[in-house]
């Protein structure tokens, strides 16, 4: 059984730094967070509405999973949607409608389908936005901003997309 | 009718005895059920979603609930739309939404959903609670818990704590809840339009087995609810043995509980076969596909005076 605990001071510092990077520091101010550590030391972060620490049992899932904590917070899809909605400045690529329908089936992004982007480096995690500026996934840049719109070339790898909610629902195995 | 619609004779004779205008029901059950979506107002507004779905070719109209829409024309799968994947709506029958509406959980701090998978009602309760307080959601099936998890994520739910356990064990939490929803496992007669194989898989033995389990679950639900709290008992079956008889049995065996009126549907039965039931059961409600445009459903609302 996995248990949930409060973040340590050090973990909170890392989380605050990550929230700043993603432009959601204000949003997460005074929010209740919990950490679930699994056997392999993977620390998963959850956003909770209320402290239910008094319940003497271990839930399989609690609150909203917002990412995995390492040196930084690797955002989850749920977090990507919070960032897209709440943050003003954050790393992103915005794709056209045709690319949107490919992204939600797990496909990578061609440079020609990117209609807008933030300044980014190679190998940077970015939020994939659709034309409504909604977070439809997470990507990893293969090039920096100079080449990110290169025609006929995949410039952003699809790391996670909202289609996974349906694709993975029916698979067996770990939920995270 | 049994021959015409391919049902066992025993089901036809039962339905004729308990369902008004049963011949129309059999006819109605042959067509696909009406499709409804419940807008997740934690993430989007009803107007926005109506507009967006119309733009991509869906025909949509309002229902009796302000946050539930009926889809009258579906050019492609609703489930594959970006709006669905973003958690802006949940594909859910109107009857399920009515059960959650009756729970009246908006001001509740602690709510229990006893058989939560795959999470349709759970996410709606969380929405009614405005993602605040705590919603404890329980299900025995590991596989279905997985579906619930993905639906909670998709809908952006923050206030729910999901447990893979038998609902009978909720007493072990040592908690008293403001609201409890028991959408009990049942013989599913009401969802035949969705799964026609139920016509021939259904047996009288299944009804008895479900009724025994439902009695235990409902008794548990009533025991873990605070005085002043509400318990909603619902099923998706027409069988009185799983509906009014279960409720009647608890009303007779427990003190400090009473039936509150449910707003929508036909009155619950007060007699069935040789049984004469409590007259307050008219306040429970039955939903029929051919009358209400929903799946077959039953809703009873208990108020706990003391316990």
C-alpha cells in the first residue's frame, strides 16, 4: 500500500521553484499538496482540496495528480491543463487544428503545424496548446526556437496527450 | 411479445405486470437509447460547450437539468472529441444525473460514493461540491477503479479519495457522512438498450442475489450517515425486489429513517405480487425509457433523523 504524506521543506522549495518556472506560483499559493512515494522512490505530487489525514486507510488515488518530483517537477497532463489556463508566461507550442487531431492520437508535431511558440531551447518540456489555447499535451522540443517551425520535420516529440485518458483507461497495470 | 422482441417469456410477463404501457417499452427498447452529456462546470460552461459542439456538427438540445444536454445528432464519436478528452463533459444518462441532483451535495463537507466505478456519478458529485470538501469513493473492482481514476483526472477532480475495497467495509473508516450515494450493483434491466445481451443473460436467480447484496449495502449506507444526512439509493433495474422491496425492508427494520420525495419520475410501487408495501414508497421514483427518455432507473431518498 502507498501512503500519502506532506511535502518536506526541501520538497516544497523545489515545488515552488517549479511552479514559478511554469507561471503558476500564485495559483498554488495556499494549496494543499501531498506526496506519494512508491517503492522505486518515485515521488508523485497530488493537489488536494481538504486534508483527510485522519482517515486510517490508504487510498489508491487522492486529489489530482500534478506530476512527479525529481530535481524539478515533471508536470502531468492535469498540471498541463492548469498551466495552460492559469499561467501567463510558460514554455509552449501552439498547433493548428489538423495537428491537434493528430496529437490526441499520440503523434509527434511537425514544424509546419506550429502556429505560435515561446522562446525555447532544445530538449525542453513544453505545453502543447490547441487553437483555443487549451493544454492538450506535453512535448519535448527537438530543436531550439530558431528551427522549431522547420517544414516537413518533426520538431516536438509528443510526451503525453489527453488522448491517453481514453487509450490507457482500458490497459492493465500501474495507473501512473 | 416474447417472440417478437426476443425476450424470455418470464421477463415479458414481469414487465407487463410492473411497467405502465409495457408494449410501448418493448418497442422503445429496440432503438438506441437517447444520448446525454453532463457539462463539467468545473472546467467549462454549458453555453460554451453547446456552441463548440454545434460548430463541429453535433445537434444539441437542453434537458430538464440545466447542466445536462441531449445529443440529437452525432456525426462522429462524441468520446473522441477534444472537448470530451479535455474533461469539459461526461457522457452520462440523464437518470444518473437525477440521482446525483437528489443527493444535494453542494454544501456538504464529507460525502461517500459507495460503488463509484467508472466515476460518472463521482465526478458529478465532485462538481456539485465545487471540488471542495472530501468525497470518498469506493469500488471493489480493480479494473473499474482504473477507469474511475482516468475519469477523475480527465475531469480535473481534486476533492476525491479513491479506495479499492468492498463497500461493506466503509464502516471501518469510522466516519459519519453528510451524504451517501449507493448506486447499487443490480440486474441492469434498465440498460437493455445499451446491452441487448442482457435480454437472455438475465435470470430470476440474479435478481435474488442482487437483492440480498443490496440490503446489506443499503443498511451499511444508512449506518454511516450523520443525523440530518441524506442517503440516495438507486439502481438501473425495473425489478421491485431490488427497488421498493429493499427500501421497504429497511424502513421496517430500522428506526430514525424516513423517505423524502424525489422530484422526477413515476411513483414507486406500493404493492407487488403478494406484498403490500409502505405507502411512503410513492415518494421514491421510477424512470422508464418510453416515458421519461432515460434508461430504466429507480431512485429512493432517505433522510436520517437519528441513528
